[in-house]
C-alpha cells in the first residue's frame, strides 16, 4: 500500500469516528418525551405525576366470626400484629348474642393493612374470616358506642316467672279466663272439622282469683 492510500484511509477513519460521536452525543437540554397526544390536536402533553396516597385507615371489619370468638379472644389474637385500641362485636339487643361480625381498631395504619391482608380468608374454627380495611370517611360516629359494655345474658325464665306470678286485678283475671275459653272453643271446632268423635272435658274454674292474687284499689 502506497503513502497516498494510507493518507486516504486515515481520512476516512477520522470521518467515520466523527460521525459516530456526533450521533451518540447527548444534547445538553433534551426535550421531555410526551406520554400522549391530545385528540383535539395540539402539542404533546406529559401525564401528571401522582404520588401514592398514604392510608390512614386503622379500623378493620371482621366478618364470619365463629361462636365463642368474642371481644376478649379477638383482642388477644390480633395483638400479635400490633397494639389494639378497641374491639366491638355486634350483638342482638334483646338476647345479647353475637351477630358473627365485629370491628377492631389499631393504633398504626400500616399494622391495620398487614393484619387485613394476613387474616382475610383465614380459616378459624371452620369459619373463613372476612377481614377488610374500612376507609376513615366510612367509619360512623356511633360505631364504637357501648363497646366497653360487658354482655350480661338475659334471664328469660325469671322474666316469664314474674309475668306469670304478678298480682292481677279482678278485670285482668276475667280477661285471662275469657282467652282460655276462646282457645278451648277453637280447639273443639278443629276436632269436629277433622271428623273425630271426642268429647272434650268442660273447663272448671272460677272467675274470682285467689285471695292472695287480688289487687284491691285504695278507693
């Protein structure tokens, strides 16, 4: 190869290197890339940057609670996740029995999120728990009303005993006897309509109540 050919080759190599470096060079003020183009026309726009919203919810809903898993047991079980502020189990107003759902509140929102994710669809005493976080705007003011009240079973036997043995006036006693007679007449008619030959015994009683049951007025 001659001297002229070597010089020409060097020139070509310099041109190739200069062109490649110019293509790879990064501009000092690059234009931001557009995320979408408006349908109505116009310049390209950048999508707004949204920051993740921090959850402030600390109340959990617990559904499908098994029998025997009440306030004390719930608090003891969920303490493994973090500090529990209060627990409430929905109960029947008359009987005081559990409605098999309740609410629990933690001090830390992150603990509430972890507990909801870990305990949702958790099999406990043959019941699949349903646990979810309740947003703060959906927590009603009266949600925790009476959550500290201890459950006292209603003694219905004692209530019925008092109702049965209460002192009655003469008019109240007559009304009670009339109800008994009406029930007996309806029973007799049903027996006759069924075609059964049966002679019902007659009712034996007195319209006057026992002396100790009479409640006299002061007049």
